[in-house]
């Protein structure tokens, strides 16, 4: 085995370990994670740690810090302004709801998009809210 192929093997193992960690922490792994694990596991590691820290996964909130439910709402609002599938916005809403966010708070968050992002972002947020409602209704 050459040094180059040995490095590829180590990178593959590292990428696989990071993908396992992502699945355990988040409950899902997106295709972009697989691609980053293959091509640049070092960046995936940094990206995942930043994601976890930014959204407050498992972190104790200190007095005065933004609660994780609002961090998830901000993420959902940002997704609603972006050309991402409704499922991505809904995913962040589901996590915010699980952390105690109310539908009223979510709608007010999407209302706040009207000025900087316009009606399309507000509409995208409302569609994601309806998708979460429908999924919850089907589950029972």
C-alpha cells in the first residue's frame, strides 16, 4: 500500500466514524454528509461540531443564552428563505416543537421574515408548518 492509499483508508475510517456520530446525535445523515465524509472528513468533523454547538445539541444553557428551541426556529426561518426542500424547514420545526416551541411562536418567527425576505419566505414557513401538522396527524 502506498502512502496515498494508506491516507485514503484512514480518511475513509475517519469519515465513517463521523457519519456514525452524526447519526447518533441528529438521528439522520444527509447525502451531503456522505460526500463530505468521502472527500474531506476533516471539514465534516469541523462542520458537525459547529452545527452541534450552534444549535445547542445537548448543551446546558447558561443564564442569558438563547434557548435551543429558538435556535432551531432561527434555522427553520433561514431555511424558509433558502431554496431548500420544505422537509428541511419542517425538520428544524419538529426539533423546535420537541424543545417546547409553540405553533404561535413559529408563525411569529415566519412573520418576521416578511420584511427582510418577503412573502415567499413566509409562505415557505407556513407550508413547512402544515407539513409538520400533517405528519403528526398521520402518526396519530
